C-alpha cells in the first residue's frame, strides 16, 4: 500500500513538471516576437527533466533543488552517458577501426559511463535527506566538486572522440592516397 502511495506521489510530481513544461512552451509560442527555436525548446525540456529527476527523489532539501552544481552535475553526467553510448554505437559500425581497437574503445567508454552513473547516484545521496549526515556547507562543497569532476570526465570523453576521429581520418587519407596512386 505504501509503495502505491509513493508511486502516486511520484506520478503527480511528474504530471506537475510536464504541465509546467507545457505552460512554458505555450507562453513562449504565444509571444508575437517569439524567436524560440528547437534548441531553446530542448533546453527548456532538459531543465524540466532535471527538475523532474530531482523532485522524483522525494525529500530533496530546498537548498539543493535549484543548486547550479547539482543541476549541472546531473545534466552533464546524463548527457555524457548518452553521448558515449551514441558514439560507441557509431564506432562499432565503423569499417575504419580494427576489432581490438573497438574492444579497447568500448572498455574505456563503458568505464566512463559507469563512473558517471555512480556520480548521478552520489548527487542523489547528497541532495536528499537520507543516510548521508553532513552539514549543508560540506554538501555544497561536494556538489561543486562533483560538477567539476563531471566536466573533467566530459573533457576526457571528447579527447577519446578526437583521438578516434583522428585515427579514422588518417586511415581514410591513407586509403585515398593509395587509390590515387593506383589510378595514376
């Protein structure tokens, strides 16, 4: 029974968040001078999704609900996890990478995704009234550190992409040179 009550409460929070997103979009679209593009709509929905995640945790302390470090840490971690998955799927289909390179790349990206998923769990522990007992200043410092950690992880992810794309480009150029020599 208690689980059903919690689920009902969670659903009500989700409905409220979605209604807020709908109202924000309608308000922007109703403006005569509206210059909202798809990117702006995506950003609003991303913020609402973060709100939905944080409010779905239940007993979030109000001081953390709009904390920029908690929001940024969660948003960046989630985006980096998705980006790693999308790029990995593309690289696995690439004819320019060898099987052992794909295995190494998969291992690196999956390790990074696992770290970021743990980071999201850490954010959840810090923003809710739970088993973590520490004062607000320490929690805020940890959230700032987590946000910085997620930025570093994002830079590492981009470095992996640059490295892999450079390798692919090098092999494509080599193949083009070989084809030019054959036709010459």
